[in-house]
């Protein structure tokens, strides 16, 4: 399985951005999907997770109310839309596929990882 993240870039504070992650190799429609991010010099942190059906989602405290995770199983793609971006949202954003269909915030529960896409928010 390969996960290809895209859509990162440079955006001004207060702006919006949507990053995408497309899976190839096999369907991940039975797997929960997640987004994590790694700010410069910091550890990777949980951003959002969505269950296999797309009917439920959970968000990290730092993005709650500003982020929306969604998925299109027909396209084998998961999305992360972020609004009201802040400079502290600057990070490499990684998508990941979990070992099960249940939402999880735990990094070790994800066994497939994309290469990451850089999001930079200017003040």
C-alpha cells in the first residue's frame, strides 16, 4: 500500500487549505484513516482520524473546530480541510492508515504512512 499526500503549500494566517491523501495498491475502505503533523523540531502529533465508513471522526485539541476530515472510499482518498490557519499549524502533514476500521488517535495503531506534505502558515 502506498499513500500519496498532496495539497500542502504556503498560506497566510487566517486562510484555509485542504490536503489530500490517495491510497494505491489496495483499497483502504475498511481501515480508519488519520492525519498527523510534525512541526519543526517537535514530535509527530495527532490531528484527526476518521472511521472506515466516514460516519465518525475525532480531532486533536489543537485543531478542534478548525479542521474537517473526510474520505471518499470510491476514490480511496482521505481529505483534511483546515480553516483559520495559524502560524503554529506549520508542519509536515502525514496521512496514515490504521490496522482497523475504528477511529484511533494512537500513532502506533497506524501501519501505513504517506510521505508527508509541507504546510507553511505565514503571519
